[in-house]
């Protein structure tokens, strides 16, 4: 009998920009790192458009992103996944978690949270620096909550983090890898985030929920993204465990700063790839500047 060779999952990488502005050099670093690692491991590279933020995402930004990526010479495998086309499937996952008592409706406005938090001297903040949700609606009677929702009161859905951690058995973590292929285990600290929002008022999902579901659905094995999303990965591993999804391996690349030392950011209107192109900079020069020759 011929010995069958073991079947290894093909590595799958993804670049997942949000079309809420134009790409800058930091995005070029991110997508080129994905491309390099996918090539090195003989894997595929997918493109996902994370456009669930209906107030900030615009079709013209998506068109601009596609233009910038083509200009950089990137080719993606498979069909592009656009999150706005799958909102119902994310909402359904949120409902499943809610049915297990892991998610609860929250009626607090930003102002109400601000006021509650202001009453305390040293209120804890999450890893992004936002005050932890004080838990006001966590103990809300389900019948009362249902009546308020029935009356049309705006609400969002929050993950009951303590309960979620209990359900997954306390510990969670993931494997981080570097560009040299070294791996290390990372213990997640999801409690630092408190009861994060899983579904918003305007759209019944969130970045955390959609990203956890899509990485699994697209068979992503290696997530390569900026260090600004390293801490949030602790939320994603909890959601993966709760939803029975696999946990990919993670690599977090450094963030780029401008000449004043400020982190490049769309919100700060950092010079975009389109601006650089208009100044006559070539894609080859961008690759060289970021050490991708
Ligand atoms: N959509 C996110 C962004 O543009 C990236 C999310 C991710 O890579 O997980 O910052």
C-alpha cells in the first residue's frame, strides 16, 4: 500500500483595507509584507474590502484602493470579498452568541457612558485608550430590554466578556510568527477590553465580529497586519473560540511615521500613495523605499 503523504493546509494570507480614505505608505508596507510572506510560503493572497462602516466608507475610496494596489503591481487570488454584502451573516452570528447569553443589548449613548465614567477618579481604559464600558446594561432585565427594543429604542450589542472568558475555559492565545519564520505562543488578555461592541446601531456587526468570521470563512491561515491591531487580536481569539472557528497565525508589522514622528493615518490625512504618484514617485521607488526590491 502506498504511503499517503500528510495533507497540509495551503497558506492563505489576506490584505483587508477599509475604504474610508486613500492608502498611504503604511498600507503599502502591509500589503507588500503579505505578498512577500505569501510568496515565501507558497501561499495565496486574498483581498477583502472591510466596508461595514457605512458612514465613512465610500465606493470612490474602494476604487482608489484598487487603483493603488494595481499600480503597486499586486495581484490577488480568488474573488474579492466585500463585507457590506454579508452583513446578515455577521448579524446571524451575533444572534447565536446572544442566544447563549454571551451578548447583551446596550442602550447607553456615548454621553451616558462618559458621564458614568466621569464619576470615578481612575477609570480603566482599554488597550486603545477608550474607557471600559461600565456595564450599565449588562444586568438589564431581558423582558425590559425586549420591550425597549420593541419600542424602537436604538441599541447596540456587547459581548459579556467575563462570561465569554468563562465559557472558553479561561485561557486563550495564538501563535505569532516573524518574517524569519520564528514562532512564539502569545497569551491573550481579552479582559483588558471589557464588554466590547459586537454589533453597532447603524450596522448589525463590528470590525471584531466580521474579521473573526471572515478570516475563518476565507480559510485565512496567516494574518499579517499592523501593530496597532495586535491588542485587538485578543478579542478575535475569544470570538474564534466561542464560534468554533480556527485561529490563524499572526504577524504584526511596525507602523510607519512621517518626518514629524506622527504615525501615518488616514484620519491625519497622511500623504497618500495617490499623492506620491502625482508627484512622480514610481511604484518601484515605493518598493525600494520600503525594502521590497
Ligand atoms: N480593515 C482594517 C484596516 O484597514 C484592517 C483589519 C485587519 O487587517 O484585520 O485598518
